[in-house]
């Protein structure tokens, strides 16, 4: 068993959508040339009923625009899929094309990750270093309007995204409601082409401890993370802090890539389970490449979701890491992307994911071993501090941003945990980290 697993009980006495444009949370990419149904009586009866309604509307509706059969059919499909859950959606051709760009980790917009909840567009987390974060958009904010166009009446997410996106260096006015303060905020942001680095910060902390900040999971995340890990190992660090606070998730395969170096070849990292027993899919660590045996602490908070929870759950479940911070978001569903006709597609929730021991975190989140709860004020200040680590002079920082840099209590707790492991191992075995 790993060192952290040996020391865990003693340590614990010290004591948890889309990007604009849409960064998916734990998405599996698949395609199908067409979507077909086996004929059955119930399906035919339901389809006939929908057909009758569409025909009645087409023949009798009077309004500014004609209610064509094609238009009504598309709206019906939008309604059928969109009514299932906040993460399922019918994607018309342009939206489907844009989705592919998002999964590559590059898109144009303001840089916040959102989901639709009860007809409102809710911010899960702003992306580090983007216009949204620099403008002060916060987790939990409700986006109410874009350039004066109201989003209050259940506007589809794809339409809201289209309005927020635009050419680089063009302005967009965003109306925000901040529930915690019952306050409306109007912001003017300048759009950018946003290519988000998965690993914006890698460094060696005092005490020879490695630190990696991981902000999302895209197609390049595995490579970026393993490069960062090699850099720290070459520096001779004796423990790793993996900071996934406010990480909204991304590709499921990328999450497996990140967890892989901490697992033995062939070992189960995560599995997904569809509605039928035979629809289980196992994701296992590869047999080749980087293999890390250092003690690990994972930092999470309420903005850590989906793919971030896959990594956290796998490491916690197998006693490979101590988890520090707050309960995670609890987004444990998997969306499959189906390619339909005419360049269109559908994002559909098809499975839940489970930790190696069979635990689902969907709607529950992951509980930390060591709970350190930050106030909203602390969280917002620390987010700004991490985003502007280029301003390292405390006086200059306070003059520019209106407050003195504060202590990161969650990070300090992670450091204390790793130092505690080092002390316990040294006392019991007379050696350092193993």
C-alpha cells in the first residue's frame, strides 16, 4: 500500500453544462451515422401524436412567422432532448461544429463555464486568465442578459452562447445577478480567442513540495499534466499538491490520462455504467509511461466538477491521495455525442461514472478528508491572487486591487498534510518519502 494509505488515519486527526463556448464536463465522444429506433407500438403511437400536433399547428397557426414543418420538428427535438436534464441538448449544425472546437480547448468568447438550471444560466466557474475572470464574474452568478437581450425566459443555452461569442476585440455587455448579495451588475467585456492552458502553474514550494494547478480537462491536458509532473520529479520533490479548485471538468479520457501516472498498469481508474448492465465501460491505466509513487494531496472546492471529480474520486478511493478543501460539485454523469444527419448532433446523458470501488458522486460530490471551508470573500480574493501571480509585490498588489494578499488556508492545510506524512514516515522508518 502507498505511504499515504499507511499514514491516512493518523493524518486525519489533524482535522467539494459549458464553457462559453462550452467546455463539457466529463464527456465521451462517439459518433453514429444516424440515430434509429426499433419500431414498437408505444413509439409509433407517440410519434403519431407528435405528428398530429405539428400538423395542426402548421395548418392553423397565425403569427409573424410561418410555422413550417421543418421548424416545428426542430423545435420539438430541442424540447424532447433539452427537457431531460441540464446536460442533454440537440445541436444544430453550427452548434455541433462549435462543440468540436470547444473540446480542442480553444474557443472565442468571454471564458466562463456555465450550466442551465431552472431556466437560468448559472456560472459554475470563470476560467483563469480570461475576460470573464478579469471582469470579476463569480461562481454562482446568474447571466441575465447579453447586449440588452434578456435570458430570463428560458433562452436555450446554444442561443445564449451564440450571443456571448463574437469576433476577437469586440465588446459585449453582460448583465449579471449575484444572488448572495441580491445585486445586479452590468459588465462590459472584450471578447478574446481563448486558448486555455490546462496547467497554468507548476512550481516547487518551500519544503521541496511540488504544486500543480489544473484548471480544466481538454484533449491536450494529459500531455501538459505529465510534462508538469516530470518537471517536478526531476526537481526532486518529495510530495505533490494537485490543485483542482474551481476546475469545471472536461473530457473523461483526459481525466483518465491525468490519474494514470499514479496507478499501476491495467488498474481500474473509473468506470461508466449505462442503463443496462452490459453498458459498463472500464477505463484502466496504461502499462507504459510515467509512474509516480510520491504522496499526493488533492485540493478541491464546490467549483470542482465532473472530470476533476473523476481524478479526485479515483485517488481518494484507492488511498493514493489525501483530499483537502470543500465538498465538490457533484456532477457525475457522462454525455455521449451522437452525430446525426445534415451535420447536426446530440449531446445525451448516457451513463454515470463510478470510482473503482463503485461509488457514484452524482449529486453528492466528494467529501474531503480534511475540510477547510473558505468564505466567499476569501475564495474570490484567492482566485484573483492566483490569476495575477505576476504581481508579486504585496504593496503593489494592494494598491492595484484594493486588498492585501491573503493566506491560502486550503493550500496551507495541504502543505501541513504532506509535511505530516514526512514527519511520521521519518519517525517510524528513519527515512524520507517512499
